[in-house]
C-alpha cells in the first residue's frame, strides 16, 4: 500500500505508523469510568467495510500526522490530508 504524503510525496505504508479510526473520540483518562470507556473505545467499535477515515503518522519521513480515507475492502487510498486540516465527517 502506498500513501501520498502531502510533504514527501508517495511513500510505502511501512514509513507510517497507524493510529486508528480518525473519528473515534478517546475517553478522558481521569474520568471515574475511564477503564470501562477505554475498553469500549478499543474493543467494542464498529469494523466498517468500505471507505474509512484513519490517522497515520509519517514516522520515517516528515513526522506529520495525516488523515487517510481508505477502502477497507481493497486498501485503495481515496484521500490523504493533513490531520489538522478541516474535513467533512
């Protein structure tokens, strides 16, 4: 799989570290029910087939966070943008 970094150009996915679902709200670590909420966020999430927004870190490149929209059935990259750029949900 190849990811088009906004700064470095097209690179192999092995240069990137995968964080996960770009739409997942991480629970507050200090909340009273934090452990239960983290279990739910990590293990009890949807596993969609089709277009999915993900966060990737260009670890062995420019060290930018990018938001990748990828088809989970084919691994086709549909869109790549900087993670801080506004995006439609």
